[in-house]
């Protein structure tokens, strides 16, 4: 699961024009690149929609999840304490250099292999 939220007024560490990215991967699917792929596709979509930066906020106690934003080129901006009292590590990435979005057949692609068209599709 991957999600983007642009409600900067209710998200600590997220500025106007940013999108906060949240993700979760089932335990049996971890370590296979699914999180990286999903976030990469979401970044491409956000860039096409005019979002300038993406933000990933992670609990500092979630060691496995702390590695993903670093691997994806996010800059570690340090820790904050949310209004709810939670400690969060904030990672930020400029989306100006994110790959292009191709929407020719109604399918979203980002330079990775997609499945062949279904019967009746071009």
C-alpha cells in the first residue's frame, strides 16, 4: 500500500506544495522491491501533478523502514515531535528530476516492463 497526502496543515514536517508519502508492505513481500517500485510510480504521478517535493515520515524505532527513503534518494532532515507527541524522522526529496509519465493507453508506466495488453486493448 502506498498513499500520498497533501494536507500540509495537519501533517507535521510537511510544507505547502509537498506530498507526504505513506507505505506499508506485507511481511511476506518485504525485501523484494515492491515498496521502492510503488513509491517510484507515485513520485512520477505526483511530479506530473505539479507537486515539487515528497516527504516520508518514519518512526525512528522502525529500523527497516528507515532504510527505504535513503535508498530512494531522500534527504534526512532529522527528527521532529508531532503535535500528537510522536517522534518522526523526516526525509525529503525534490521531484523536479523524477522520470516522465506516459499515459497513452490509459495505463501508467515509468520506464519499467508492464504486462501485455488485455484482449481488446491496443
